[in-house]
């Protein structure tokens, strides 16, 4: 038995196998799915959009001022 | 890593106001040249030619957006502001300078009591535009 084989056997004996702790499903696909998912509007952003719509309906002249600065 | 991140940040920032201006000009041209509505009824201007009115939205605003996006790229490691919040600060510079230039070029004058309520509206629109539109473009050009 070579020195490397003995070292490998010792290592295997010392370290528990990692198979038991492996996740039951593929994690990377979930990461990719999350990265590729379209950005959703939060409730705060939706309420901000509603605020803009209300303000512009109250002050329609402001639309020109807004368009001038966009 | 792709080079020239600031050039890409500038281009991503310039895109949104340029597209908005294109839409605004298309609407203007539709009414002005198709329906032949006089100039001051399409855009409520006191009658000056369009070239005076368009200096600010065509020359200043897109370049400010590009420079502002470059500034965000340069400072984001040290700044606690998100991209949306960073963009929401831009009207604080743009609205007073736009009103001042409009007054200087005799495009329009606006009363402060009318302009002030438009500050939160402008900042909100900018927040959403920067968060969703400029954020999307930044992701596309690889600087998000």
C-alpha cells in the first residue's frame, strides 16, 4: 500500500461522507430562476405611481412641466 | 470584465429621456403637422419657436441623466442610496435649472406656488424611472 493510499484511507475515515447533507433538489436552478425573474412592483412603488396619477389629475398643467424635465 | 463602464453608464442613462423626448415630439408633430394646430395650442407656450423650448429637454436633460448614472456608478460603493433614490435627487437640480433656462429663453414663466407641488411628483416619477427603467438598462449593459 502506497503512502497516498494510506493517506486517502485515513482521510476517508476521519471525515464523514457529505452525501447525506446534500440538498434534495438543485439549488443553482433556483438561483438562476430568481435572477431571471422579471422585477415586480412593490406595494410602495405602486402607491407612488397612484400618487403621481392623482397629483397629475389634480394639476394637469403639471404634465407639461414634467414632460419638460424628462 | 468588459471595459469602459462609465461610457456604458452614460449610454444607459441617456436612453430613457431620449426615448421620452422622441414620444413627445411625435405627439407634437402629429398635432402640429397633421391637424395643423397652431404651435401654442399643442404645447402651451407663449408663442416662441420650438427650437427655444426644446433646448432643455433635448440637450440638457439626457446629458444630465447620463452624467448622473456615471456618478452613481462612481459612488455606489460608498453611497447608501439605491439607484432609485439616487435618481430621485436629480430633479432638485433639474427643475430649478429648467425653470431658470425657460425664463431666460422666454419659453415660459411659472409661479413658485405652482412649481413647488410638482417637486414631489417629479421626484417620484424620477424614482420609479430610475429604479425600473435605468436599472433595467444598467443590467443590460452589465453595470448593475
